[in-house]
C-alpha cells in the first residue's frame, strides 16, 4: 500500500454546529473505501491521530480532532443496494439522510428513526446512535442497522449485532472512536404516503405538558413538546405539543391521492455569514409568546408534508449563524421517570441564573438500547439551546450536570462541548466495558476527538 500523501488535503479550523469552539486539523476527502484504508495508514505513520467527520452536525467538539487528520466521509455518498420489496438498503456512510429520503420515500419507505435535521450522514447517525420523536416506540437508529463495515488500523471488519456484538455495539454510539464506518445496511419503515397527520395542542404548564406526553406514549407514533424556556411562575413549562402519525391515502385531500408518495418541493433559505448575534433575550421572549399564543387551545389536526414536520429547522440553512461569532450550545440531558422533578428544577435554575434558552424541546424516551455509550434511557429528555459565553452560563451548567448525574441521568455526547470528565463514569456506567472493546479495535489509539480528550474517554498522550 502506498503511503504517498494523497491529494486534496488541507488545513482547516473545524468546529461543531454550535460554532462555540474550533480546533485546527488537516482534512482529507475520502474518495473510496480503499482510499480510506490508505488515509488511515498515513495518519498512523504521521500525526498519529485521525477521526471520521460527516456533516458536522454534532453541536460541540465530537467531530473535531486537533492536530490530526479529519477523514471527510461526505464523498462516500452512494446508495449501493436497495431492496424495494423488503425495505432494506445498503448505503455508504457519507450519504445524508436527506439524499437517502429522496430515493426511498417515492418507493414507499421511510427512515425508521430520524433526528431533527436531515443534514446528518448515515455514519454520524450510527456513531451517535441518534434518536427521534418515536424513541418511546422504536428506540434508536442502531436498532435498525443489520450490518456495518468498520475500517480500523488493523483492517476492515464486517460487524453485526449477532456475530460481533461487542464490536458492533462499541461502534454504535462510539462517536467515531472505534474506527471509520464506510457503509451500513439499514432496515426501513413502510409508508403509504409522504405526508404526516399532525395533532397540535397547547400545554398550559409543565405538569400538563408532561401528562400529555406520557399519554401519547400509548397513542401516538411520534411525540414531542416545544417548551417556552423563558416562561416562569404558573406558566413555567408551557408548551406546544405535536403528535404525529404517517398519513394513509385516506387522510389526503382527493387531488393528492393520485401521487401520495410525492412530497411537495421544499426549499431552504440561506442565512448570510458574519452576522452579529441576532438571537437576543427580548427576541426570544417575543417569539415564544407569539408561538405559544398561535397554537390552538383545543387539539387541531392537519396533514403536513414530512419535511416541515420532521425538519422544520432545515427550512433555514446555516441558521446557527444567527447566534453570531460566539456561537451557541445545546444542553441535552435525560433523567429517569422517578426523577422527573429534575425537569422543573433545571428550568427554575436556568431562570434564576438569568439564562434565556432560545429553543427547548421535551420528549419521553422508551427502553435503552444495547450500546454502552448510547445516550437514551427510559425517562425524560430535554434539549436546551443557549447562546454561548453569557454571564454565569458555565457555572450554571456545571451545577446542572451534577444534578443530572445525581439523578442517574446523563448528558448527550453528540451535543456536548463542555462537560467535565469527573462525571462521565457516573453518567455512563458501562464506559469501562466500552473502553476494553475500543482498545482491542484500535490498540494504538489512532482515533481520537477533542471530545474524547476533554472527557478522557480514551487514554491520551499528547
Ligand atoms: C438541528 C439539529 C437537530 C438535531 N436533532 C437530533 C435529534 O433529534 N436526535 C439526535 O439523536 N441527534 C440530533 N442531532 C445531532 C446529530 O444527529 C448528531 O450529532 C449526528 O452525529 C450528526 O451527524 P453528522 O453526519 O453531522 O456527524 P458529525 O457531526 O460530522 O460527527 C459526529 C460524530 O460522528 C462520528 N462520525 C461521523 N461519521 C462517521 C463515520 N463514517 N464513521 C465513524 N464515525 C463517524 C464523528 O467522529 C463524530 O464523533 C441534531 C443536530 C442538529 C444540528
């Protein structure tokens, strides 16, 4: 194998979606699985550090590799095989969920699990073991991955949950630290239309919101609540709850029934670069008030295309620029049912610290998956967007981490850029088991990220 430096390598300052921190690395576009093996061998003999990168939608430093080689997997974007009868697809890891949906929806299939943006690669979805609005019913993405191909410094491996469970489940939610996934075989979910039947209603306060979401566990396939993160007093936790199901042909208006699997065209508007911070406290308060008031008091049912239901934020591309130069972060945690009280405490503490969450989403999780580092566990998860660098923010979140850890909860690595390492073992009790498998797959410790160094997920010598 040639160790000649491949073309198309460049120095970059890589950051996560929150743009709150960045680190310098070399990046190389991976043009084929063989090229990936060459790049891994090259990194092993040069910088000694490498990491896969997809579409950079992890909010913090999970897809950063200071001083190392970032393996840009986006060119590995082919759908290799599609069985339209069984709904099984073999796809390269750099393929985005958006590109995959474009092919599978007209054939009557949908992603079994999808995060809140379609701008995520298959590799990124597996590496973070992403969850969606149907977690209470269907679990995480990895529950639908039949096989994957992992490239490590010691060679390529075909991994499945049954033949190689330890390695498969260390790679799922392994945040790129076991190697680079080049392809996966994924089981899809059948649909008869590209539309969703969506029921929207208001939750007057936190108690009402949580009660409605609990009830929706049994009644609805998809459920989530947008929460007004700045409402206080009796209105604390007021929300707009959306419950969804895939629409059947009978749910569509007669003109739509002739081509039920063809979604309307959706376009996204770009946000220009170099904006000052436009998401400010007064704007958040005004937006939240209007959004809550606009939602119907009584449940309202409507039929929507799947993109505005699953991916409303994708309508504005690069919306992360609205937070200006200092960026933003997302604090996402989960706590078990018996510590549901933490949800209220977190809101109260953020308000007491003068914080203005710009976007808050509350959701119930169902049973946990088998991967040691998978984030979801049964209970309540809350994702909270906050402008970075504001007064008190670091101390406030440090205290919240302690509260969440003491409640047997955890924060989500795919969103994190600031957790301290001391709490990781309490939040992820199976970390030691994961490290053993990880060290077998990557004995020289080639794969490393800024997140892994900061949280001491892997042994690291500079
Ligand atoms: C608007 C928005 C909404 C979101 N909503 C949700 C949600 O609802 N649920 C949820 O779970 N997540 C959600 N996320 C987070 C997102 O799904 C994850 O961070 C996902 O990992 C991003 O994929 P990516 O392709 O952008 O990967 P990157 O951000 O580039 O990388 C993320 C991690 O995956 C690893 N990785 C990437 N490609 C590979 C590969 N080929 N092989 C091995 N490792 C790889 C990287 O090393 C890194 O550790 C959201 C993010 C955004 C921006």
